[in-house]
């Protein structure tokens, strides 16, 4: 009994001493708060200044509060173990009732386990890893946004610009890895995906970064999402610029981890990020924020006189508001009950097992979760154990400073402010309604998002030998087994590639054996693209409706149509009396009649005035009049009317003579060629044989027109067609060739004598390339 009484007295004395430690000289109680930051980092320095000012400002406004926070600031040096060690030290030796920080997500996991064990709330305004959940550590509160909040804004940007592939470049830590699954899900909703994930170790050397960037350059994707700390990002962008990856055609997107502090980065680092875009939390402007920023800038310069000037960031504002929330919560808790109860069965346990349990921990946590007020960062509400996002700002790094180009909200999508009080929303399915963006390389054209690198996968282009080498000729080098192709189709294809703004490596793959022996029809050739054997197929490939069901075609590069090649017969007349042919009987009769009429008129007119030449008998006078019609220039005509008649007659005679001469010359010099067949149905009716190009779709077309299979003969080249046409349908040859117009023009350029084109008899779309 005495021992029990003594033990009770000892515990009462210990409790009294503990409570007494929380009573100040003026009667106010204190709440010890541990603050764990990486004090050598930019974020840590900014947060420390903000937190110290927050305590001063809060109690300057709330002088009547009976509970005051006492901060114990410790440096984690960015190390998880040191952060945990500092937390244990403060829990054991300073009886801290709350922990603000730690700065890194991985540190927060260690310290949150300690807070959970000792029922001490841990409030971090920088740990954004979504995997750090209050479900596992109920005493953890996130006074910032989870990384999940920003993925939809990033996805909206990628969707609006029409990019289909993006590569995340992230820090290989809990912070970096945590966002990736959520980002992949957000992109997948509209068909974009991540072909490769570039994880960068936090301890990566410059050479390792360079090696990884070289690897990215060998890939087609040119859109990168950078999610890492500013220290690693600064080295990354320096190497990217050295390697030419901050140039035209590339797109870099910064997550809020970098964007939130981009204003405080050095101008040299910003120059290396020139052209990148990013998303960050949008801080509403206010008079209080402006006044605090002015005071903060002055205070920061005093505390860090040797550091370059830095700007207040959202992490500093969240740190400031966190202290205000904690101070308000502490006032609502009865500090008289603030003791640490020793855990049971601590025998042979480590220092972790000897940690006490805060008796006010649950009440303090509940009070923190009910904190709601309008802070410097905006609405500060921790009821859901983390802040809720409202609006994200989209920025563009231009020169040595970032500029706002637009905003994003979950309801409105991407938009830009048109004035201070209104905004114009836009459909995020179209190009985003943003102010003009300057992309890497100081260009304003939106990057395409992909480029086939010279070291990447080559485009496999299928080729096959044509019956017309002018269009396509395929050869295989027996020594190297290399496929070479030439012809008009190759010239068109290679010229199109030369006009692209980027290089596409390709290789020709022969459908035949490289010696001109094809292994199937054109339908089989086209189907290889559908099967994935080729990435594309080029050549004299006709664009057909049935083929479009499984492949895509380019625009035609030749004229279209199907026509016939038929022999011609020469209708030129070689008769001796061919000189009479130009003038028809009607024209002969008209000329003679006009000649007699002219002579009669002249005779009447000259006889009226007693022309001396018109004397003698009637026949003599008529002869003289006819003679006047031909030789009026040698005989004298006295009447002026007679002379006018002769002038008209001479003009008519000149026209007749010129027409006669032209017609006679044409008959004597120009071949009068006429096709032997003018209608394909005439061939069908007469049962004539037809020729077509071997492997062509025209075989099916002729069958549709009603031709019997036995009446159709396939040939491979123009010479075979010429021989068959020369034999004729009755002698083992053919009466006509049904062919496409481009082929026919090549045929007639070689066999221009004896053949002609009839038609077109059928409409086709011409030749195109398959993809």
C-alpha cells in the first residue's frame, strides 16, 4: 500500500511539473510546435520566414489569446532519417504537441508514423504525394494540394493542343512517382498515353542526366511533363538546352512543384527553361497579400543578406496560413490536460517505443480540421484533411520571367481573363483560348508533339515492280541484298518527304523477289499494309472503294480513268485523181455558175456603153466576156460597174483557191487514222478477245461488264500488248486492251504508230499511296 501511495504521489508530482512547464509568468499557456524544414533549400528558407512572421502577426492581432505557440525549428537537410531523428528529439525533450512540416513527402511519411504513434498532429504544407493519405496515418493533415489536383489541368492542355503522346520526366522519389498513375488515367480519358516514363534519381549525375536525355531524343515523342524539385530541374534544363532539346518542335510542361517557385529561380535558370509552360495554384489578389508581400521581401533580405533576391511563393503563404490555423485550434483546447502519457510495457523497447502519447492530440487534431478562414492564400479549409483546389494558373516562361497566359478550372476548362471582372470560357476540345505562347526556340507555332528521329524506327515502305518501269522499277542488289526503287511514283514519294519540315527515315521492302517477279495481285500488295507487314505502300496503286475499307489512301497523284487501246486503220486516199477530192460537186457547180454569171454581167454592162472589144457575132462577144473574167487586167473595161464586179469575183476566186490548196495539202500529208473499235460493248457483242494488265482489278471490272473469262487475256508489259494487238483477235491475239489512262499514255509514247486511245469508258480515282 505504501508503495502504491508513493507511486501515485510521484505521478501527481510529475503531472504537476508537466503542467507547470506550460504556464508562463503572465499566466498564459504555451503549445510547443516542432517545425521541420530543409533550411538550406529555397522552399525551406521562404517557409521559415513566413512561419516566423505568422506567429508574430497572429498574436499581434489576437493579444487576448491565452495559448501561445512556441516554435522549435529544426533542419532536416533533405534527409528522411534526420527529419525523423529531429522529430523524436523534440517529442522526447520538448514535449511538442504538433509538428509543422516536414518538407519532403518521403520525410512526411516517416514523421507521420511518429505522429500517429504519439497522437501528435503533423501538418505539412509542402508534401504533395497523393499516396500520403490520412487513411494510413490519421494524424497527418495536408495543408496544401495533392498532386492529383493538377493532373486534369495538364491533361486539358495536352488535349487542347491535340498531342497524343507525352513522356513524364519525374524525380524517382515518393513525390515524383506518386503523380504518375493519376496522370496516366487523366490522359487516357481522351486517348492520349504515356509511351515511356523517364525516372531521374535524386542523386543523378550530370552524365546520367545527359544519357537519359539522349535516350529521349531517339524516341518520337517531343512533349515532356517535368515533375521534380527545382534543384534537379535546373540541371535537367541546362543539359536539355545544351543538347538542342529547347528548340523548335519540343514542348515542355512544368508541374506546380516547379511552377510555384519559378518566380524565385535565378534568371539564368529561367533562360534555360525559355518556352516552357506550366500550371500552378492561382492565388487571389488582395490588399492584405500585397502588404504582407512588401513586409516579407524586407524581412527575407534581412535574414538572408547573401542570397539572391527571392519572391514569396505559394508555399510561403500556405506555411503562414498553417500557423494561423494551428494557433486558432490551440486556443480551443484545454492546455491543462496537455501531458504525455507513457506507453505500457516499455521494457527493453527502443526510443520509439518509449514515446509518450499526447492527451490533447485527438482534440487538437479535431480543432485543426474545423479551421476555416480566409487566409493570404485564399480560402483555407482543412475539413477534408487537405486543401481543395479552385483555379490553376497557366504560365509561359519567357526570357527571365514567367507570364500568365490563361487559367483553368474544373467547370470552365481553359480560359483567359479578358478583364479584371470577367472571363471568357472556351471549348477545351478546340485550341485553347490562351494568350500567345512562345515555345522553345522562340517560335509561336504549336509543336506537333512528335518527330521521327534519325536513330528511330524506320518507316517500312512496300514497293513492287510495275509492268511500266517508268512508274515503278524495283531492284535488289545481290551483294548487299539492298532494295532500290525508281520511277515516277518514287520521285513523287521522295519529293513529298523532302518537303516535310522533319526527317523520316525509311526503307523499301520488295513485294516481289527484287528481280521483277511479283508474288501476288495489287489487292494482295495493298492488304500487306493492313496486316502490318508495311507501314505504307507506294507505286501504281489504283484508289478503289473496296480497298478503303482496310487501308487509307493519299490524294491521287495521276489523272484518272479507264480507256481502251485499239488498232487504227489508215483512210488516206492514194488515187491519182485525189486533186479533185477537196472540191465537192456542189462547190464545183457553184463556182462554174458564179463564173458564168460574172461573165454575163460584164458583157451586159460593157455592151451598154459600146465597148470596142465587144464587136462581131454573139458567140465572139460571149467569148470576150468570159475572157474578161480571167484576164480583166489585160483587157480594157470601160464601165466602172464592170470593174467592181471583177474585183468581187477576184476576191471570191482567191478564197476558193486558198481553201482548195489547204484541203489538198491535208489530204496528201496527214494520215487519216480511224479506230477499228469505238465501243467496248461492240467487242462484247462480237465475241472479241480483250487484254488487261496482269494482277489488275480490271479483270473484275470486265467480268462485271459481262465478258467471259475465256475472252480475257492478261499481259505483263507494253510489248506483250503490242504483239497481241498486232496479231488480232482471230489469230491468237486481242482486238483491244482495257487499261488505265496513265498506262495508256506510256504505251502510246512507245507504240504511237498503229494504235489509239478510245474512251475513257470507266471512271477511276487514279493512283495513290497506301498508309
